[in-house]
C-alpha cells in the first residue's frame, strides 16, 4: 500500500538526520561536532477516509493527507475529487 495522497500527490520523501556529539560551548564544553549524517524517511500524514459524495450518491474510500482533508471540507467532496481525477 503506497503512501501517496489521492488529491495532492504527497508521497514519502528522503532527507537526512545529523548526529551531533559533545557538550555545547555555553555549557562549558568544546562545542557540538557532527559525527554522522544518516538518511531518513519523511512520511506524509496519510489518512484512509470514506467520504460521502451526495452528487453520485456513493461512499468513496480515498487516502488523504490532513491538508487534503481540509481542502475537501472547504471546497466539497465532489468538486475536489473530480479535479483530482479520483471520480
């Protein structure tokens, strides 16, 4: 099951996490040093929702991000899903 939003197309991206060791200078140390850069996944906030579309009289099950769900609330289910090509 792919983590992709049906409306916005948001998907998993790849980033990096920087490991630092040592004590900060203002706490009496010699400073923080970068010891390693590690790859990480940044996951979208995906929700599986059933939306009632009154224009077609059906429930539609879609994977949405939280931001896309706000868009559906604002513009309506039928208009948003139609523009995205879901229905």
